[in-house]
C-alpha cells in the first residue's frame, strides 16, 4: 500500500504504505493517518508503478479510519497501527491478494530469519529526495527483542525501554539496506516455513536516521492481533464482510494521499 500526494503534474510524492488484510480492510501506520479526514484518501490496489497506468489496478474510497486506541501521537511510543475501512470490496485475483496475520507471538519466525520489507519510499534520506516510482523490496534480518531495545536506547539515548509493541529488522552495519521516508505503514513479511505462507509480522514505523545506517523499527503485528481481529469482527457482524484471511499472498496496494505532509 502506498500513500502519496501529487506535488506537480504527473509526479507523486510517496507518503506511506500498508497491507491488504481482508477484502475491505487495510493495515497501515497510525502516524500516517492521524488527524486526517477519510475524504483525503483514495486507495489503489494491484499497482506496481506510480506513474504508469496498469490494467490490474483497482481504486477505492475510504469509509472509516480507525486508529489503535493506545496510540499516543508518536510512533516511538508504540501501537503505531491503524485500519482503513474501504467503501467497497476488493476483488481478489492473480494480482491482488491479502496477506496473513500472525495470531500470536508463537507464530513468528525465529530471530535471525530473513524477512522482506516493501514500499515506494525514498532510496536516500532527506527532505526533497525523490521517492521510488516502482515498488521496491529489501531483505532484512529479524532481530531479537534484546537487540532492538539495546540499539534503541544506545542510539536514541532514550531513558525508557523500547515499547513491547515494537520490533526491529536489519543489520549493523545496515549497508544501506533499510526502510526510509515514504515506507511507513508498509509490510515486513516473513515466510512461515511450517505452511509455506507469508506472514505480515511488522508495519513500518520509524527509523534511526539516516536511512540505511541502522535496522528499521516496525509495529509488532502479532502484538496487535487481538485489537485488529476485534475491530474487523465488530464491523463484519453488521455488514457481512469477510474476516481475516487464512490463506494469502502478499500483493501491492497503493493509496494516494491528497494533502501535503511528509512521514517517516
């Protein structure tokens, strides 16, 4: 999923990403959508390039934005997740599929697993740097909780521990392999070798700048499963919608944001 704004004719400045988790729900980062009206968003799925027209693309309006109730106006404080409820259903096909969500930490791959982050974000850090016009991916190592917390405290000089709802992925040195501005909300997926399914384990949240220097930080999707499932089920019970998918593939999703704001 991609969030962007048109900053000149025929050109787009990418804001955020996310994941299709059912036929009417998108998982993204809370800091991408906080204090914004649903009318400012259009959602495009089945898209790989920003500027080119693609026959696989579907477009949707957003009916409702639901931010995690414990999100506290900063990605650094955790619970940086939100759900976009679409006005109509996505049609799943060979180009567009939902992604599986881990229902508990026990479903997460072991530390050291090689996972994949995707997005249309910047390939170089800094204001004014261009975002990618084509969907990109980067392989990142899933790190232990102890490693992520130690890195966070060391680099940030933070007196408080890393919130439990945050994980990190990447290496030191990162060798320019990282998420960056414009990738927020996008998925970090890992292969579940037990059933050969891709799981969205992280939602891109923040970096320790500049991009490509340290591992990236992600909202821990497994830690947020109960809230996600409760939100979807409470709406599904009245609208007859599908619940979370149990057999899914990661596919691209695009959202164009119609106001001017940069996010990490």
